[in-house]
């Protein structure tokens, strides 16, 4: 990879793939597929608050991974 100040979609998907399964699943369903937290909760058999928490943690971990990516 060229690690410049930007990241393309393919590289971003590789970084997202580094997330734990639960975080990645909720992140993809919410951000990529456009599901609501209610829909995610129903589909995965979790609570809406768990969905929100998983998304928050996924975003935080992604932020850390991307900071490392550009070092």
C-alpha cells in the first residue's frame, strides 16, 4: 500500500476487517447497509443499546486503527 494522508475504499475495508466480528457486523449494517439500530437489534437478537454500544466501540477502534495506519 501507499500510506499517504488518504485511504481508498479498498484499504478502508481492510481496516474494517480488523475489527472484532461483533463490532464489524454492527458497523457494516449501520454504516454500509443503512439499517437502524432497531433493525440491527432485531436481526442479530440483541438490544438497541447493545447495537449502539457496539457501533460506538467500532468507531473508536477504527479511529485507533487508522491513526496507526498513517504512522
